[in-house]
């Protein structure tokens, strides 16, 4: 069984998954067990990544996490420096909402030497940045403009173009700390169109929002800031 296979199976069986996103730059490893203990018991994955992370930080944080938890640790890298073979799998992201070749293919090519001799499971992922009501760091770092939430057909077509080009997951991202998370209407329409699992993240701070995202069709929801700040509303 692969990590992707597990996510696909969850989608088929309509089981909902929850990933906590850890930004290595903001994480204090000394509190790892405390942090893990506070997570909802429905947490199924740990994602590790950020828009810009100091060299080696990802490696250190992943090593610590692997000591403390049996949950799958999946890299969600902002760039090729955030790849470490200590993790279990890698979301091989392509920022398909943008038109910046750096994040469509350049970083991917440069990451190959780091990946090819590891046992990391590589999961082709279409990453779609959607306007979250404020300038987020993904936007700043990637130098791409998010798709407006009102342009649903463009978002659906982008997701489908991702699926047609072989992506195995679609990730709708409002950006970390977004004011508005991805709307239920967008989630619903994308879900209706694609047949691969849908990940949703950015600005989700409560179990109410989480439930709505699941009901609209997300298979996996990612929560970063609210867990990081221990402010998630149950
Ligand atoms: C993952 O970037 C998001 O998709 C996480 O966003 O920090 O707002 O939860 P938050």
C-alpha cells in the first residue's frame, strides 16, 4: 500500500482525512510531543513545509517528528531545499494556477538529484492558488496571482487540466493565514469535475469550517496556523 493509495482509498470510502501542516521555521522541536498530543485524534497526516524555510530545518524537524509519531510525514515543499529522505512521501507540487516556470517545472527539475536515490514516495500534485482575501506568502514567493474565487470555471478547468496531465491529487490552496478559505461552492464544483482526491487548505480555523469543506467534497483538509497557534475552535 502506498501513501497515495491510502488517500485514494479514503476518497472511495468517503472517509475524511486531516493533515496538520508544520512550518519548520516556526516549529520548536522541543515541544514536539506536546504539540502532537494536542492535535485532534482524527489527524491522519503530518505535512511539513513552508514558502521559505532555512536550509536543514526541514530535515531536523522531520527527524524529530519521526521519533515521536507513527503518522505519515509528507513533505509539502515550497522549494527544492525542503526535500529530505527522512520523510515518508513528497507532494511533488506544480503550481498550475500560475504561469511562473520556476514553480511549474524549474524547481521540480532541480529537485530530482535529491529525490531519485531516496525511497520517498513521489505524489504528483496539481497545486492551485486561490484568492484568500490577502496577500499570502505563497503568492509573494511564487510571484503568481491567485485565481479569484468568483472565477469558478477557471478553477475547475485548471483542476481538470491537472488531472488530464497526470496529477494524482488536486490541492486547492487559499494560502496560509488566509482571511477566506476556499468556498464550498468551489470545492463542490471541482469535486464534481475531477475523479482524483481533493485537498483543501488555507484559513481553516474551526471544526465548523472543516466539516463544511468535507461536506463540499474535500477528501483531505490541511490546517496549519490554527494548530500552530493552538487556536483551533472545536
Ligand atoms: C495549507 O497553507 C495552508 O494549505 C495552511 O493554511 O496556515 O491558514 O491553516 P493555514
